[in-house]
C-alpha cells in the first residue's frame, strides 16, 4: 500500500519554516483570495490525496492555547444569508471530519477590534485568514483536507506581535506534521 500523496499548504514562509522538506508545499500568501487561488492551482497540478493547511490563528476565547484541528470552518465575513435570499448557493460553513471539536472562523479582516472579536467569538473558537478558502478549494476538488492551527495571539492588539511568536508556532506545526506523517 502506497502512502497518500500529501500537499502542505501555508500562508507564509515563516509559518512553514519548520515543515518537512520532503513534502510538496505551497505558500499561498495572506487572505482568502490568495489561499483559494494558490490551493486550487496546486491541487490541479499535483493531484494530492490529502491537503494539510498549517498556520497560526487568533484565539477568540480566553484560555485557548496550543494546537487545534478544527472540526468546522466558517467564512465569517461573507454575506451568505443575503446571497441565499437572492436564490443563489452560498457556502459559508464546511465540516472537517476527524477534527477536535473546535470551530475556526476565516475572514480577510485582521482581527484586533474587541467588538469584532466578540461577534466572531459567538460562533467560533479561533480565527484565521486562509483556512476556509483552503477547505473550500479542497471541497470543490473532492480532496480531503485537514486544518492544523496553532494559537499565536488573542485576536486583539497582541496580533500585532505575530512576528515575534511565529517561529515558535512554526516549530510546533512542523513537529505535528512530522509526528503525523512519519510511519
């Protein structure tokens, strides 16, 4: 039995700095549009059996630290209800089998405002800027997807300190990938 062909996806070089170098990696850039386009192109070119999106996330609730495997990812800054009211399909939530029960909200908004943070926290535990886009690209291509997110900040002013903590986060992400994919 051959091992599944895994594609690693990360937004930035900093987040991917400690990932295994023997696996294909696509760096998407920051935000939903960049992540969707880069992931779609990589899936079309490489035809993976599994996509693993690794990256940092902001904690929306007190006490959340460490690494998470979201079970659900939401598109938090998308007017799905309005689009549905116009009679069109609007996907704003994706279930991710095998997750740990956490909910990740994805949006193009860099969350530092407490009011915005609280509104998103009513529906999710974590927030990032790429997870939903990667998961949606995988869903459309019928490729299984796993999101692996590590808390880098509290989705507040501490998000501005991301550069100071990203290397430690990347080390833990790299360790998780090696641990999960080493036979």
